C-alpha cells in the first residue's frame, strides 16, 4: 500500500475512479481514487451500499437485469393492475432516481470521474422521442407513454417499463430481446456478495467453478482461518431425501466429514468470499458489510487473503464496512502488501450532500495507531 503522494493510478483497474449523479440517495458523488482493493467506510445510511449498486449497474453497462437486481435487493416494487384486474408487483424503476421522481427528463449517470465517454446514462424519456428504429422494434403505442432510455457510448436502448399499462401487456408493444451482438457494450464480470451468508445452492455453484483447479487451495486457506481443526477438503453432496437440499461438507484432518455450516458463520462467510474471488477473475467483486460473521481477531488475516487473491486473480474488490475492527485489520494488512494497492474511502454527509474522503497509508497508520476512528 503506497502513500497517496506516490500513487499514479493502476491502469489495469476497471474502475480507477467513480462519478455518480442523480442515483437513488446520491445527488452527486465523486471518488477520485480506487485501488485493487477498496474499503468504503462510513456510518449507517451514508450511501455505501448505494455506491455498490451504482458500480453493479456500471459494470453491466446499464442492462435491465442489473437495474431489477438492485430493486429486488431493496424490495422496491410498485403495484399494477393487469388486464384480468389482478394486482401485480413490478420493479419500481422510479426508485432508481434521486428523489424517487420518474418524470420526463429525469436521469442518473454512473461512470469514471472526468470521463463522460464512460458514463452509463439512464433517463426517463417518451415514446414520442424514440428513434424510428425503436418504433419498429417495439411498435408505437396508441398514446404517448414514458419509457426508460439507457445509453452507454454509442449504444442506446428504450425499455417500456415505466408505464404500468404498457408493462402488464395492455398496449400492443412487441418486445424483441436485444442481443449483445446488436452493438451492446460487453459487460464487465461482477460478483456480488450481500451482507448475509450464501445459501447452499450458491455455494454449490461457486464451488463447482473452482473445485480441482488452482483456486481450490485459496478457498481451503480461507476456511482454515476460522476452523479449530485443519480442513483438508470440501465436497457437495445430495440430500438423502427429496425434501433435503444439497449440502456442503468439509473433511477435517482426522478424516471426519462435517457440514460446513457447523463450523459457524465465520467459516461460511470466509469460504463464500474465497470462492467469489476465484469466480470474479478478471472482473469485479462487490462485498457489502465485509466484516459480517468474521471475528475481529481474524480481520487482519482475512484482508491479507483478500488482497493477495485479488492481485493473483486480477480482481478489483470494492467492499463496505461500518466497523472499526474491520478498518484496522484492513489497514494493517494493506501496509504489509506494498505491491497491492489498498485504499480506504470514508463517505460522509455534509451540508445535505455526500462527499468522499480518501485516506493515505500514512493517515491510516496514524489513525489506527492512535485509535482515531475513521468509520
């Protein structure tokens, strides 16, 4: 971890900086510097998770799947009455905009700081303003209606998701899926870990991607940080009845097989982070509330593993925390890894807005050494 005065930027990062405008609870925010591993600190409610949501949308180049995933996470739905008079819950896309206002001209942008050509733009538009190409794709409705315009670079698309009648099928809109080979920019690979523990289905899928590869030992090292007995292997087995799902088992050094979850939340969380790091190779890993389930005594070793694996797998990690033990463990681990750039950014509310405060290695060491909290 280098002092900020020595930092010239890492050209290999997908996200060396970030600019967000008009997205959810963020009116305007600039983060000038990200590292290979970046820890976003700040009090509850400052917008740390919203930054992760923004990065997720940026990585997916504004695809509808990313927008709906963000709304699903926060359970933001709007009730609509379909043609059979039944009420259906659909994603409340208006909640994506600052002030929750989905009126024509409202927009949000997400991109690299100082580079408008990298921006994902999501805007409330009208069917009257759609190009002819999109009229032929979707079919023009009988009345003017709101649509969502999504743009990145020279690519743009229009989605009829804002008008309730159009969404539930009353209007004669034809929907032809937009394929990536239609000129849509390629998405960045992005793995997302929420604050909770992965379920067995997710663990099974992620483990299947790395089992018997060079990444398997990394996951085992992560498990052994939290285990009282050495763990030599992992396997996923089918349930013994149709009602029991697949389970993740670990093999202890004495040959005994026990369920992974019997080792505690810390082991499950560490294992989940390790397999996600492997699965995100060449892309991004977003971790919300990174310290959850992991004892404070393990924070230093935990972050050492994350920093090393991020560099080895070419993964850019962005994580959030509001815990001082997590920040202190991160700072001490980053100071030992001079070839891996670790950055702490504190988000704080000021005069009704949001600002980012970046901490150098020297400032972090001073703060942690003197017990000055920067969360």
